[in-house]
């Protein structure tokens, strides 16, 4: 998909991209640069429920104590 930058630095997000991301008028988006220099466009206004299933479940459940310990270790390093 292509888009053109206007003199004011604005672009129109192509309809197919808006539909795929379920973007509507007034929605907010975030531009994020990947480590490889690619630019990602992320919808900010989608419900948190849409994030379910994006990450695999851990092989073993993690206890709150283990999480606290990992946070403490990260902060001390």
C-alpha cells in the first residue's frame, strides 16, 4: 500500500489498512520504530481484550513471588 505525504506532512491511511486495524475517525495511532529501522503503525484505541492470545502461555505458571524477585533483580542491576 502506498500513501502520499502532503505539504503539511500529513498522510491518508489507505482504506484497507484502516479496515484491517479497525480504525475509525478520532482513533489514535502510535508510530513505533523497530530495531531494524522499520516503522510500525499501531492503533492505541483498541480494547485491551484484543490483545488476548498475542503471546503464548508460559510453559509453567509464574508465581507472584517469582515476579517480585525478577523485578527486584532487574532494578538492582
